[in-house]
């Protein structure tokens, strides 16, 4: 997804924070709650994950998650601001409805070898 895309997003996932790896979520920016971001959910509370581009492995704190943009080269995400509180997530994006060339369901996809079984 890119700036200017129009999406459908549901919020029933918020009832019990029912998220899955690879979900695309809409959340309030941790440093400016007036801004909304759309990023992919990479790690969930209590999971160990490898930081991108490093050998470092961190544990995601309870009540937090790790989010990343699909375009790593120019995405401001958890690689910049760290894990985000689950309370900042407002919706899960399910479909792109504009522009017409992108209409369709949003794929749930996950980068390989990021979650560690530690």
C-alpha cells in the first residue's frame, strides 16, 4: 500500500487483540497520536525476534508488538521507534478499494526467519 490508497479496515480484532503475524494494521503514531500509520505486524507480545539487518534478538514486551512497512528502505516503523503498545492499534486493514488497479484483499505475509523459538 502507498500514500493515497483507500482501504477498508475492521476493528473487531480489537476486542481481544486478536492479531496474527503478517496482518496489516492501522495505528496511532507513538510520538504523535494525531498521525495514523499503516504497517505490517511482525511480532506479538512475549515473542523473541531478530532485528532486521543485525544478529540481535529481542523479546517483545507484554502489551506491545513490532510493526514494519513493506518498503523497508523508506519506512518509519518499529525499526525507528521500537515496539508499539497494542492500545495504539485502531484497526486491521482487510482490503484496498482505491485505486482501481489495486482493488482486492490485503495479503497476510510475513518475512522469513524473523521470529525465534527461544
